[in-house]
């Protein structure tokens, strides 16, 4: 995280000599460090400045290209929705509850028994906060390119689906890139009990002051309550690390549009994609002006490599 300083041995980001790929390898994203940094700051202005700096570091971790794999199965209604979304140059952000990781957005926790010092929480079963996961929607991308066979197996129903490549430096994808966070993989979850206890204590004291002054609305103004979850929802267990995930994360509140603009660079059709879906994908690629490639088995390669050929 401190790797952009002159002491790091790298040139400053934006300079012609800055090697972003080397910098990313040497300085993997550390949301735990970022969370500790934000938690230690009491001044809202410093909290905001720290988060803005961390956000800039996140942007450095977005590679020039990312990929997204899609399944096409027996649910033709869902298939048509996916293909229509591709044709519209968009991606769908899913609710966290619909993702395949039961610990998604749950890289942190607090001990409920420690909340029993606040009798006000008994009616809430000692749970001071709603499920954080309910506040976010996510679209998952990967650094794994079209040759990554486990991704075809796990997310494109055994090569029957398709993969889309996105140029993250393309002008039309600036908005998408600005919502992208690299995923950190870890074997541990972080305990926020002490932090949450301090937040509740401060809130109780503020409530008492408001009541002493004749009543009114108690407003929570601590930005850390916003920044910490936004950072820590991007941590997953290390067993998922093969995915090399980056995620587009947006707020779920208010029932807003779940779709985000995403302009494809290329479409890769799974080697076992059926003829009807193959034809639809080829038509969509022509419509949006990007190449479509048919993936296949490379019989003559010395390695375990998929081949591809341009669909004309």
C-alpha cells in the first residue's frame, strides 16, 4: 500500500517509467491495513482524505483488461436476459445473497456477547447492525483470460457459455473502472468488536445529550461506518484465489438500476456452446462491433491450451 512512495524504488504513477504491472505484483492489495488506517482516525476530514488515497491505490490495481464468464444453460429466459445485456453493452450487478460464496461480504465480524453491555440492544438480540451484505450489489470480473479452463468449467457451465473481454482503459469503461475493486484473499476474518463497541458507546452518549437538550434526531456522522464495509467486502477466503477476481461494487439501497455500462472488447464462445447460442453471440458481436472467437481444443499444442479461431 505504501509502494507508491519514492522509497519504493518505483517511479510515480502517471510517469512514463512507472511499471504498473510490476507495482501490482510487489504490492498486493491489503484491505486489512487500509481498514486499520481508517479506524485509527477520529477526524472526519482525515478519514475522508485517507479513503480517497486508498481509493486511488485501488485504481492502480485495476489491470488494463478484465474478463467475465457467463453460463448458458437450459433456462432460455435467463439466457436471453444475459445476451440482451451483452448486446446493450452492460453488466448486471447481483445481490450478495445470490453469490456462490457463503462468506461473501463477511470478512469481518463482531462478538454479540460483547454487546450485552448495551441494554438497548436486547430487543435486537444484541445485534447492533443489519447484515452489511444487504447494502451492496456486485458484478464479478477476473484477470483470468479466455484460456483459463477452470473458469470455463465453473462459470460457463463446462464450456457451453461464453467469456467477454473488457478493455479497462477504454474511455467508455471509465465509469466501470471507477467502481472496480481488486479482491484480496485471506485465511482469516477481522474482529471489529472493539471498534463497533466504541461506535455504539459514542452513539448512546450522543443520544443522551440530545435528550437532555429537549430531544431531536440523532445523526451518525462517522464516515468510518461507510468506509470500513466498502473496503472489507472485497476480502474473500484464500480458497477462491484461483479466480483472481475484481469486483464492480455498487450500493443496493433505493432500488436503483442494477446494470452498469460495460463496453466489450471481444467475445469468446465456449467450445461446447450449442449452435443456436453460437449464432446469437456472433450476431451480437457484429452488432456491437467487436470480434467473436470460437474456442476449441488445440490438438497440436505441447501444453494444455485451448485454441481459438475468429468467427467470420
